[in-house]
C-alpha cells in the first residue's frame, strides 16, 4: 500500500481534531479561492473548484464561507492571491516526496518547508528530481457498506476507471485524471456516495521502512501537513500494517 493510503488512515483519525482547529477550513479556502481564480466560479465548468467545494461540504464548512472564497477567487470580493508551488525532495530512508503549496509568500514557505525537511533528516532537491517516480491519478474512496464489490467494479470499469482496490473497510477506485469526473458522474447516477475523492499522484514503486525511519517520515509528513500553505503531499513509503499500528499513536 502506498504512502498516500497509509497516511490517509492516520489523517482519518485526526480529521475531527483538525476541523476543530480550523486547519482543514483554512486549506480548503485557499484551494477554493485558487481554483475559482484559475477556472472561474461555475462549478459545472470548473472540475477543480467542484472537487474543492465537495471536500468543503464533506467537513461541514458553512455555505457562506464557500461562497465568499469563490467570490474572492473570481475578484467579486477583495482577497489574497495564492501562488502554486511544488517542492521535491527526499525524506528519511530515501523516501521520495512532493509537497504542493498555495502561498502568498513563496520565500517564507520555501524556508519553512526546507527547515522541516532538514529537521527530520531529509533534504529538498531540484525540480524534477522525484516527480518522475509518481503517476497522476484520480482516487475515489467508497465505504464498503455503500455498495457491493461487483457493482462498484462494474460501474467503475464502465466509466473508464483503471482499477478498483479493496481495502479493509473501503473500495478505492483509481482512474486517469481525464476519466476522473466521468467516474464520479456515473457513481452519482447510481446514488453511490463516496467518502473522499481527489486528484493525486501514486508512486510507481514504494520503499519499505523500518521502525526508526517510519516514525521520522510520519513526523515529517505531519509537520508539513500542519503548515497552512501545504495543500497536498505525495510520498513513496511503505510501512507494514503491524508497524503502522505500533507507531501511529506516537505521531
């Protein structure tokens, strides 16, 4: 299982606390504002904005907050302009990492990200140093009590998905970015709800980690997540399930 899926398990446990702290709201407002600025405020014509709004609704962000963020992006209200930045580097144990950020101060964010990499035994690299190790994909996660596997598999493949994976308590539909919205539409037509949906990057290969490096990587991952400017993190680590259970309570 990739670093994306492993970290998703931990983030699920932290989600309630993150909402209470306002961390998720802050990140989603940045994404909604940026998506509206780049693609306009029409959800039907702007898939990136539609996805961001769906994520905001999933964590119960008030409608007025969503509408205000869209208007700031389209220029109907004054607001901050965020720049999209990507950082590439290596974490402990040689784990390849990509960090995406939305920032109004690139110099500050670069310094913050660099500091965290160095603090936890990693280092930033040049643009392109690890990006080749990841493939862009859409991932839609559906709880197993929402539909049976045969139906999910049939619908997903009919809509152009690449694969369906069965996890402990959910199904993951994996598609190309081009077919991602098409798969979501097909699920909506069948009234199948998903717990999460995002455009991400999946590592082509993963690096198994021992306990020492696993804990360092997860601490780096969490520290990066704590930065308001960081919107997404991709990594190619692999941690055995029993080891994940052992260390997840520490981070």
